């Protein structure tokens, strides 16, 4: 069954998560989160470019460090693109990703039935020395028409 995703974490939700991990709501962290609220999935370069366009002087290295720290605390998730570039995902709920290999973008796919089927099937499988904890599904695709290639 395909359902609606939970809402994107608000600034107040983000502040609460930071407090939970004894992190301060610095100006830089808040600015990065505001951009991530708009982009959803982004690399440090993408966030840095957006911050620069807004007049912020946060370096890409600082953005990467902030995003990595937030991922370490599971406030964000990490995504590795087909080109081995690190992307970050503001949505930490279980969902499938559709990766556009031509435009290097991600889209969330909310399909609980598919996730449940795959998880159920894989949990019955035995892998010597391992226990399946979770399933992370990433569909790699390319646009099917010229019109959609630039979206």
C-alpha cells in the first residue's frame, strides 16, 4: 500500500533533536537544516551553493561536517549516489529511494507493501554470521523522455 510520508521535520523538531543529543542550535546548523528542508536530499556541495546564494559564508567543508555529524546522530540519513558522491536525506523514516543517474537526484518512494514484502522475505533468509536488521532499497533509474531529463 502506498501512503503519504510523514511531514518533513520542522525547525522546532530539529531543535528538539539537537537538544536530545546535547548539540547547540548554532546559526550554521540551523541554516543547513533550512536548506535541507527545501532540498530533502542533497550533497554538501548543493547545500553550500544554496547557502552561498543566500549570502551565507559557511564553507562547504563546514557544511559537510555538519551534515555528517547530523547523520552520525541519525538526525539525517546518508545516501551514496551511483557516482560515489555522498548525499544526505532529511527523512529518516523507512522508505525507498529512486536515484536518477542522469540528473543525480533522489526521490522518495513510499511503498510500505513492497518494503514489507522484501523485509519479510529477507528475514527468512540465513546469512552465516549475520542477522538482517533492516533493508535499504535504492532504485537506480534514468528519465524516460527528453522532457523529464531536466526536471
